[in-house]
């Protein structure tokens, strides 16, 4: 197999042909999920499509791989029962049936794929290309190992994918994009409208009479779940952060100064630097002649100018010792300030080295870096203290103490949270500090039980969190008496919305009969008539989303209404609409690509379904259930 791969990768024809085929394979992988199975021969058949059999080992392997994928995503072991409840068994079986139907059709058509074609798809795959861009056998072998395959099983998968794609390519190669679809999408993305509108405030609803007990109870009954109490949990927590411990640690100079002395040469000493200039000559005689002129009073810069060198051509800038070629470096750091060397032989000729400036070495004084040194030492001490406290608390807990007592034994106080829900809120609906939604501790607190010895949690700051679950108050329905103020407020808001909606509807009708927004605004307390240009479906500044959406549900010249949550109700009239050309070439190309992919998938899906209907599908549900270890058989 590898010999074929290497041979195919050496010719341009093989690379070109296999590159095209690899593109088709990507489509097949996406559509058929080819990587989810490896063929195996046994005497037990779980299904047949036409004359093509699907053996139980194929199904078992495909289902196991899917379980592994789900477990990796969930970061826990997903059981067979869970997977079956989500329909994973049906999905896997569906893929295998699709593949069998395509295998049968490829056989009927007499299609074949050579070893060279299979090899070419691999040698040109980007994921197997090494540093030089050529096929790297080591990367290929790593891929096989990581996916539990050998060369033969991988070759079989590739061969099957190529066969399937010979059929799919013929079906979908000429799929186009109807211009009418592009027009619809362009309108949805780019159409803008301008409107005039007035906003009826909540006060326009008039006086809302308070409901009696019977009326409020009737309102509450069908909506009771909206005010149900979530599950609340009582927690005891202890949080130790190194940053907080560090604040309590004072590092004296007697401890910081020795550290400074140890690190002074490495961290706080800036070595001598020299501005070095260098001119290279082809011959030693040329270099010597220039050196003589410099000795006679000509400047190094004048020599460079005479040789038509720009400053950047000969000035190396400030450099530290050890950064130049050995001979040049030795000369540069042995010369006095302003001195020029004798000719120095190098690989390309003879050089003169000139020291234009010397910046002496310097040492940062202790006082300037003392705070930073003390901070480093305090941080290290805090880390040690954190570990010491952790060990003492764990020892106390191992000896039977609860978290509060364990914390007290080392001079710390645990924090008690009487009630928190899964969203990190207390019964009053306020956020509980330190238990932000989605935090690791909150998730763990709702994934444990009373009495469980929970693992500690490492915080983002490198700290440690302990917690104990003390009690659980299950979720339950609240009575009307418990939430009466909330229910009453909701009822009143609903009544306001109903009144405003009815009023807005009547105003829209008046506009349809010829009234103007100005007339209606004046009749309703001289409300201002507002104007918004360039209203878009996706987002329009200074206009509520519900109003913007409704603007596109009426024709130009017509009126409509929509709520503005928390503010009132809008009555608007659409003045005009503009649909610009689809000028965003990148976006247009993306839309066309997605449409073509959708159309191609639809065509392929219908074709494979037709193949299965034509060939006939038989599934042994009992064998399927036994193979995957499910209680209920898969029905296809």
C-alpha cells in the first residue's frame, strides 16, 4: 500500500488527479460518515439492501465509535441506553443502509477504483503533507494509529468513498443556483425601508381596574409554571486564593536582598554595548590603505562615503559582546572608543572595524527592583501556604470534620449559602457572589448529593475551592399567595398590552382610511412623529427589534403596529423600500456555495432513498438490538 502511495506522489498527473478526488471524498465523508465503520466478515447479518449484506461486527464497530465520539464531547461515559434514547442507533444504522445501497449501485454499474487512485487521494491530502509539502509516511501512520486502523482498512474506506463519489459527482456536478433564490436572499439581507411612526406610551392604555381574587386566580392557574420555584441547594463553601494569601505575606529586605545578589548578573545587569561600524574590502592592500588614511586624520565615515556606502551599509548599531563574528567581535570589544582596527581577514575579504560609541555596563539598583522581588517571593510563599492549608484541611476532613469545622481548625471561616438555584440566584432573584452561572463550582454543586465527599475545584487564579451540599429543596409550584405581587404585575402588563394593541389596531385602520400619522399624534396628546430611515431586518439602531421585524410584514404605503417592550406600542407607516444590488462579492459567493451544497445534499438524499426503495431493505431488528446491547430493537 505504501509503495503505491509513494509512487503516486512522484508524478504531477497523480498529484493533480488525486487532488480532485480528495475534494470529492470530503463531500462523501460529510454526507455518509464513512469513517464510522470498518467492514468485517461474520456469519450474522443485521440487514440487507438488495444483495448487499451488513454484518453485525460492522454495526457494532460503527456504534461503538459513535459512543466514543459522544463521550468525548460530553467529557463523560455515555451509556448505550442514553445513546439509544437519543436515536443514535437509528442514525448509525441509517448510514450503513445508505452505504450498502450505494455499494450495490456501484456494483451494478460496474464501477471500479484502482490502487493507484486510492493512493493518490492520500498522497495529496493536506493532513498527510510534511514540512516540504510532500506526503509524509509518518503522519499517515500516526493517523492510522490514532483512528485504530491499518493500511488495508483505510484503503477499503477510501475505495468505497471514491466509488460512491463517482456516482454522486455525476448527479450533482451541474447543480446551479436559481437567480430567484439569490434575489430572495439579497432582499432579506440588504433591503432597507424608511418609516414614520408614533409610540403610544403605557399611559395611553388608560386606567386599568385591579382584578378581584377570582379573576386573578383564573389568570394565574394556566400560567402557574411561570412562577414555579426552582430547586434550591444549601451549600457550605471555602475558597482559598493565592492572590489573597499573598496580600498577608510581608517579605523583609533581609530575605529579598540575597535573591537580588543571586540574580543581579542575570536579570539586573545591562552589559556594555558598542556602536560598531564595519567596512569590508576585497584585498588586504585596499583595507590597509584605508586604515592609513584614517590614521592620517580621515574619518571612518568619510571612507564609507568615498566608497558610496549608506550609513545602514556599514553601521551595525549598538551590539553586545558575543553577537558578531568571532574575529570582528574580538576586535570591536578590544578597541578604545573612537578607534579603528587593523585589517581583519574574513570569508569575503578584509574588514576595518570602528568603535563609534561605547555605552558602559549598568546595574539596576536594589531599591528599584525590591518591590518586584518581594512580590515574586511573596507569591512563592503564598503557593506554599496554600498547599499547607490544603493538606491540613484535607486531614481534618479525613478525620470526620465537616468543612466548616475543618476550616475553623486552621483559623479560616467557611461561607454558608442558604439557598441558590442552578442559575446562581437566591430566592429573591439576586445573583449569589462567587457562584456565577456556568461556574465550575455551581455545576458541581448541582451534580452531587447530600453526604458526598466532593473533589476540590481549581480556580482560574490557581486557588482551591471546597464545598459541601447540606440540603436540597426540590423544585415546586408556588401558590398564588406566595407570588401574588408578581402575578398582579404580570396581569397589569398584559392588560396594558391588550389595551394598547387594540388602540394601535384601530389607529392602523384609520390610517388605511386616509388619516395621517400627524392627525393621530395630535389626537393622542400631541405625540411626536418619529422618522427612521434605513430600517433593516437584522438590526436597526434606535428602533426595537419587534418593530423592525413587523415593518417588513406590510407593503410600502401601508401601516402596521408592533409592541416596544417596556415602552409601549408603535404605530407606523412604511414610506419606501430599497433593494440594492448584491454587491458584496464575498458574501454572494458564500451564499451561492451554501445553496449549491444544500441542493446537492437534497439531490443525493433523494437518490439514495430511491436506491433503497428499488433494491429493497430488510433489517433484522432482533439482531440489531442484540449487537448494540439495546433492550428495544431498531426499526427502519
